[in-house]
């Protein structure tokens, strides 16, 4: 259900920064589409200036960072770090018998962390009397937004200013076969919790790919990272990318650089075929990498 706006007609808006009072014919001074870090932080700031603010969100508050990015991956990585350190504890005189990674519990803890942080953001929005309108927003006019909820109901909201803070979504590269079963994006992988993936191939050696490679390798899965550029983390210093490559290889991760993926096939299981270029011969060769899941 869409929350009804508290004011249906003109109201007084105090813009304290400029020290003046303005009559408004709109329901809100500012309507923000998207309740991620950009959206809710802007809402907090605008409210402090005395503006009447509403935020539209079609999913959950917190945006990509909280729900599908930085926070869930760090929660999973904390669990995988603890497991890895405990597994190697004998090297420093700490021995644990019967050690195993409870994948289900790791995923549950990740969800608990997200629920706690989302609750904090929702609490602040409520405390600051910022309306949260649930649904998908469509800008239908200069000052008008139509909000459609999950069951098709609509509401029209007006605002003096409209801010778009809709965030990002995973990019699926145009590789033949990328729509096959078993090929997933980062959002789908996070929804799986920490489900075991014995043979896991990750296309892309950027920060997201390296995070997931670290998590699953530390939990004991066999991971392969395929990067089309000549090194991992290609947008930062070469030394860091080389260091990360060596660290991953020590964890048992197979790393292929300068290896653009030509296509993905599915036979008995999903198979990614990468074009691996030899720096020495400078001649491309083709190699098949088998996996159960491909990110």
C-alpha cells in the first residue's frame, strides 16, 4: 500500500538557510526517487534546511551499497576471514577439531547485518518525519510523479523539486551465452547467501570479482578469475594488481589475465571458454574452463 501524503494542499515551508518563509502549492518541497546513500543523505540535509521531503523506493532502503554491494560482501568476507584464520590456526599453535563452514549460517548472519542497518536508516527517516513512499516512480510532469506499487495501485505526488537518485545495477557483458542457466550476476550471488560452489568461475578481475573470489576461496571452493586486461584491478596501480594476483594464487585461485571470454556454453555443466593470450608468443590460444556457476 502507498502511504498517503500528510498534506493534500498548500502548506508553509520554512527554508531556514535563506531565512525566509515560502508558500508552496506542492505536497513536498523535495521528492527524491531512490532511498540509497545519495537519496537518504540528501533527504536528511534537505530536512535540516526546513524542507518537507519524501523519498520514493521500490525495493528496500539503503540502496546498492547496503543491500547488494559493499555491506553484504564485507559481512560474508568477515565470516570467510574467520574460517580461514581458524583453519590455519595450527601454524600458530591453535588447533580446532571438526572445523567446518556453516554456509547457511553465514548467509543468515549477512542478512541479519543488513536488516539491522536498514532498520537504522528507516528509523532516522521516521524520526526526521521524512515520508517513505513505496513503489516505482514515473516523472509525468515538471512537478509531478506517479508512484506505482507492487500490486498496480497508483498515486500522484507533487513536489517543487524532484531529485533522481536511482543508483546502479549489475552490468552483464555482451558475451554469447551469458543468458544461460548457471550464469549469475552479483545480486543473484548475494541472494544465494554463501552456498557452496565447488567450481566457480568469475569473469572480471575488478574489485567485485576479487572480493567474491577471496570469499569463496577462503571457504574452500575452487575459484577461477578471468580478466580481459593485462592485470587484475586494472584501474589502480600495477603493483597492487600484481600483489593481489599472487595472494589469490596462494589461496588456490586460478587467475587468467589478458584473457577475454569468447563465449559461454552449457553441456553437462556451464562452461566458459576464454581466449588466453600468451605474453611470450603473443599468439592467442583457446582454453575451456569448466564450472558449476559463472559470475
